[in-house]
C-alpha cells in the first residue's frame, strides 16, 4: 500500500512535469532536512583524527592496521600508488622526513623506502563507539541527561496543567473582563523574550532559585501559546456536556478533570510536543540560571565541550546525537495528534 | 417525589428581561409540559429550575425548600438534553455510572442500578460501546438512562425528541410516557411541538415571550383557550380566525358579522361585549362543516387526502383562508364551490382589543 501510494502519478500511468517537480522538490527538502542530521550521526562515529581529515569522508572510516611479526605495536597499512612498489599494501614502521620505512606484512624480512606522497592509507569501515562510552565514563552524561529530563518532564506537566486551567476558565466561564484577560495573555507574545531576561532573572534570584532546576521550570510554565491553543480547542466542546456533568453532581473541578481535560486530548498532545521541544532545546535561560556544572542540562553540557583553545568534536557530536534521540521519540509517538490538534483548535 | 413551585421567577440577560415573573406550581408526580414557539423562554425556565441558569429574581422551591442558591449539582434533579450530551470519551456504562460515582454510591449499588436502567430501556447490549457507535434512538435511550439511574426527585427534559425522525419520535413519546407511569416521578418537559404536549402532559404550560399564557390540562386548553394565542397554538391544523364585528348579544349567544356580510353565531357569554365591538371568530378545522346556506361561500383550493382524514383548504370570496378537517374520505374536489358553516357550539370568540376569549357556554365534544 505504501508503495502504491509512493508511485502515484498525476499523469496517467507515467510521470508528467508536475510529478518530476514534486519529486525533485521533496528529495531536495529531504536532503536539506535530513542531510545535516545524518552527517552529524555519521561523524559521531568517527575518531578525532578522522574528523580532522580533509577532504572529509561520509562514512566513518578508520585507518587499517596489521600486526607484523617482530613489531610490538600494530602497524598502519598503506597502499603504494607510485614508484617501483606500486599496487602493494605495506605496513609503515616509521616515518623519517618525507620518506617512510615500510614492511611487507606477508614477508616481514623485506623493508622498503617509500615517498610519503606515493602512498595512501588503507582504511576500513569502523564505528568509533568510544565516543559514546567516553560520555558516560568521563563526562557524566547520565547526570546531564537526568537534569534535562527532570526539567522537561516537570515543566511540561505543570505547563499542561496551568495552561489548561486558564484555557478552561477563559473558554467556559462568563465573567467580566474575560476578553481583556485573554487579549492580555496573547499580547505577551509580542514582547521579545530578551527584554524579559533581566527582570525574570532578578525575580528568580530574589526567590533563591538560581542554580536550581526550579529556576528554569517556573518562569517557563505559563505560555500564551498554550493558553491560546487550548482555549480555541475547548471552545469547540459543547456546553451541554458540561451542564450534563453538573446535573450529574460533578463539582467544577470534576467537570474540568473528568470531562474537559480528556476531551481536549488532541490539543493537549500538541502542547506536550511543543513544551517538550521548548524545554529540551532551551539554552539561553538555563545558561543564565544554572552556573554549576552539576546542574547543567544537556544543552549546557554540549556548550561546555567548546573550549577557548580547542573543541573535542568527537564526544560533542556523540552527545548531540544522544540529545536528539528523546525528542525524536516523543515527536514520533505524538505526531499524529499535531495536525488534527492544530486543525481543530485553529478554525471553527 | 417532589413539588416544584415557581414564585415570580425572573430572568434578566443584562438589560433584556427573558422571563417576566412566572408563577407556577407543579404537583408531586405530575407530568408538566412547557410549550411555546421558539424564543418564548421555555428552555430558559427549565434551565433555571435545573440550576444551570442563575435566577435573577423571585423564588424557586422544591418540596417547600428554597433552592435559588443551590448549585445544579446539589438540587437532586436529572436532565435529558436536546443534544443528549453523552460524554463521548466514556462507554455507555461509564456514562450511566458517572453521576452515581460523583455522589460516592457504593460500587455494587451502581452496578445494580445501571443494570436495572439498562434492562428497562433495552440498552443492555450497548453498555460497553461509545456514544459515537450508537444510533440516534439508542443515544436517546442512554441519555434517559443516565437520568433514570440517578433516581432524581424531578426529571427535566429539554426537547429530547427533536433530533429524532418522525417514526422514532412517536415510539419514544410512548416510552417516556410509560416511564412516567412506572416511576411516578415529577417530570418537566419542554417542547415546541404541541402534539407532544397534548399526548404526554398532565398539565400544559403555554409560554409566550417569557410569560405564561395559560396553564391547564390538554383538553382544558383545547376546549377553553384563554386567548387567541393559545387557541392558535394548541390544535393542528391551526384554528381558523376571521375578523368580525358584534351584531347582537343575547343570553345564549353572540352574533358577529364579517366584512363580507357573513354571519356567525357563537355560544359564548357576551359579557363585556357591545354591539359594534371588533372580535375574532375562531373555529377549529375539525369543527368546520359544509352546508347549503348561512355560511361563508368559498372555493376549495387544495385537498390533502390521507385516507383516514381529509384536509381541505378553502379561499373565501373575500380572500380569507379557511382550513377544514373532515374525518374519512371526501368527494369534494379541487375548485368546487362550497359553503363553509361554523356551528355555534364550536365557535370561539376573542376580543380584538386584548385577544382574550369570551367564556364558552357549551364546552366539550360530548355535547
């Protein structure tokens, strides 16, 4: 079924111009979107040396080595490209200036002198998994991961709870100034976040939340986008349902908890995805609030790999890949709600 | 079991008054129907009783106790909505149990009552389905079931049958009436359909523009409508009205003459009427007869032959439209000239000034 869908054409039975353009556009978009991600994933399996190589290779390749009789260390293999030994695969013993002393692995008694420009390293496909293991052994990845998960999960739960309660009141209760309150909430979207940075920091530091995950969580939980999204969706829930629940002895809290919240599931899913993405990818605010490395989130830890003098690219890339994974999973699970949720909360 | 009393009940929406001081007493176990054209305030009145609309003035008492300030959830009433308002994310069983769970009824008691209601309404087979998977009639039963399990003091129905097709409506009408006989609870039922009101009610309350026009049993309203509005609203097809002036008043009847010169005699009390007063002569289509003389001449415009009944629509020479309802089938044809005769005992007379009816001296079909 997927295949028959993919091979659908606008022209009857053959590709016409529209089909070519569509395919070209989609393939280009696919490359633009996934190319960098794939590049990062591939590079994360390269050794530090392979990363420095120019021109870069797409696949993670490592120099091939061979253990040769009479030498303690494994020797790197090269293919000779010119001169009298052209075509042979030899192991390098040592390099002296522009010449390299080499040995035939098959016959260790024979030694050769080869110009270093006349040989290329033999390489094989190899995953440098130590990039990943080093994260856990030396960089305390587990701690940063936990910090990020804690902030993301707790902030998302509180965001959904607070925003849905606000949306419930704004969509289902009639009170003086309801529209004004709603407009004020939405109007905060017009204030650039950078303007708020200093005042919020002052508040957070006065409360004593600097260097605490709560200093990241609390300022972020009230989102105008979430209130707007949920309110628009809740407007479509018939009032009769709420009245029926009231006739069924339900308290206002129960009406919210048992009727309105479950029925808003599609919109809640959208907000959950947004909130998880926002909190997981957030960088600037945690950078300001969290100064001690044991409180760092993954994004801050990634940043700390980048030193003034040198950057350890291999673990940085590995951590980037691990940072991408959870959000991809959340998105994959909830993505079917996004279109329905947005479509239903937008119009109507 | 409950007596519902409304005393000068008022509802204001901002500066607009929707309900103008309604007084009403609904007896214990009575089936009371609020009827009226759309926008007359009947649903608002019901929602005020339910507690879903705030009461702006007056007093609402259930069993003698003032409940104005009680929330809907505290009044112990149950309501069936026009849209059914079943919780779409719950199964039928959960829908029925929701209200009982909220008042912390023991689990086995909930199960017992749900099973009993499901059996009574024949919805046992769908208990584990979602409302979306049910037909209109099944949803209607579930909505009623949700009210029944609660064993409420008063049942409230807000146009529950208006979303059903004609055939199902007749069936459900019978079932609701049957439910009332079995349970014996006080029921308040809102409808704009006067047939539903006539067939089900012990007491009909006719409303117009937030005021009660008349309260009474179905036949009392049919036989002795208090004014021309009630007379026109109750009965189908609508009562025929002709403008006329009073010609003579005596002890047993009043004679009126319309602009075309046709004379009508009505067996009504002539009190307050003087010669020359403007009146409306009203006769129900089922009381119209055709005769040789003494009536209003006209032509038959359309005939609806239903087999058991025939409906004739005639145009008088002066343009007045008159409907007639004849039992059985008729030989009269379209275009035939007829002489429409109103019998005095079945003729109503309404004052033009305020629309009020003159008291009928001979009442009832039996005469």
